[in-house]
C-alpha cells in the first residue's frame, strides 16, 4: 500500500512539472518580445509608401499645433518638412532617428531637425517664440502609445507633448517635394488695421482672432438665444489655407479649415472657402458681441497702466510716448483727489516725475462704450515741449467723441478699442 501511495505522489509531481514546463504565457523572452515590438514599429514607419503626415502639439501651447511630413528609411534616416515657417515648408531636411526601449517603445529624433526647433531653448535663434531655456515645451523623444486605426499616437517623454502620425497619400507627399506648401496668405492677417475681424460664413457672423505665434484661432459669436459663445482651435498650414484642430463647431455647423485663402491688399480682407462655400474675413469697427459691463468694471478697478500707449492704424506707440525722455509708462487714475476728476498722466524719470491732464469722470453709454472728456492740464509741468505735445496727442485720442469699447482679457488686462473705427486701441494692465 505504501508503494502505491509513493508511486501516485511521484506521478502527481511529474504531471505538475510537465504542466509548469508547458504553461509559459509567452514563447519568447521579454527582451525578444521587446525587440520584436521595435521591429514591428520600424517596419510600420518605413513601409508607408508615401511617408507620414506628422502633427505635434507642444505642451506650452494650450491649443497650438504644428504639422510635418516624414519619410523614414531602414537606415534610420528621415526626410522631413515642417510648417514652422515658409522656408521649412518647402525645404527638405534629412536627419536621423532611432527606435529604442525606454520603459516603453520610443521614437527618438536624435540629431537636430525641424522637430527640435519647437523645443529649442534659445527662441532668439530658433524663432519659436517660446520661453528661454524651454522653447515651446515640445519634445523630440516620444513614447509610442500604439496604433489606433490609421494613426500612430505618441507622447513626449520630457514635456508630455502630444503627437500623432497619419499615413500620407501620394498626392500629399508630392505636394511637399514639389514645394507646393509655400502659400501662407493668412499671414497678411497682421496687415488688417481694425482690432476686430469678422468672419462671414453661411449667413452667420463670427469675430475671429488669429494668433500666429500661439497657432490658434479664437471665435466669438452670438448663439440663437442671444448669448455670447467662444471657442478656440489650433491651426496648421495646408497647401492653400489652414486646417483647424480640433474642428470648430457651432451647432450643426462644422469648420475644419479655411481653403483657397486669397488676400485683397486694397480692402485689407480675405476671401476663402469653407466646406466648399464662399466666406470672407473683413475689418469691422464694432464687435459681434459687446460686453456692456466691461467699461464700468474697468473704471471701478481704480488705477491702470499702459507701457506703449496707443496702437493706431497698424503702428505700435503711434503717438510716440516711449520717446519721452526718461519715459516709464502711462497711467489712468480714477478720482485721485475726490469725485471731481480722474487723471491721465505719463510717468518719467524712473517714475519719479509725472505730468498729464485732468479727465472728467467718464460717461457710460447703454451700448457699452466709455466716453472721456478733457478738463485741462494738471499743475505738474511736462519735462519738455516735445513731451507736452505728445501728451496733447494722447489726450486728443483718448477723448474722441465715440469713445471706446473695453475688452476684458483672460490675463486680467483690458484692451480699450476705439468705437469710431476700431483702428486705435490701448492695452491697460495693473
């Protein structure tokens, strides 16, 4: 009996041992599986016949996006174009890349390229408009998150910037190599003279603000109930216009981009097509939505400063306040000595001296304008005749008959915009 029990125990151990030997969840070692994964991604990148469209969303640009074209080779070389500027859009650059396991499979652009420009720590050299020491908070080493449909998704390893690749078509590849991406007509946006710009499309009106450095388009409009609506989309350049990411939506209307953009330098306006329908971007003096509470809110806040004075007809500091010897800043005081008057003054000599005018407490119109009236110069003299003449021009502009709209900005500043023609404005800050 003991022998039988012994035989059964030995047999059971043998069965268990066989089960353990045959029950490996993977047929290859972890290193081999990782190498296989890297080889799979290498094959994926290099076997796209017409390369890849690439998109990077730098971490420090809340809505901005840049587009690229990549053609990867088995020799770890990559040809690329970028919409960073007009030159990189039509000039092919070749650099190197590699795939490496860094906690997870990663795509690394390991020599300086258009990808690195976004994260260049010296924006003065690269022109990326970012912060010194950081650039735009972008990346050139990306963890591969996986393939989702026809999209390869990536995440930056340092700044967590998002990126993705889409397989390009022959037509898209040819457009880059044939230098068809040089049309950036939308850059003439800065030549429009009014603060507000109006997009008219599909019988609807939108105020739009295009920020070239932030790569964003800000939309403001009035919904069916009369309320103010706002949305921001990033944009990148296409062959004949810009594409929005994400697409802008207003109810059932969806705008994926502006195509066939044409600049009319005589009228300082754009024509374009949206969803194959005609659209236009024009100068406008009155915003689509007026914040009627903004003027009084600004005035109630007390003291406001402006460094550069008025921007007029496309010219910064059009009245020359920064040319006043020792100039520091302009300041608007609300009732500095009681309820009889406000004051508009210029500080100079490291803010130790000031001169300017008394201003009657403003009138607030029902349609959202603030109107100023000059009461005369204050007792403190100007440091020179030239400075006095500059302040006279400032006061003349401040006291235009139509007054100003006040636009509250997200950073706590206010833009004060001429209600007469929208071509003059001044930024107030605390």
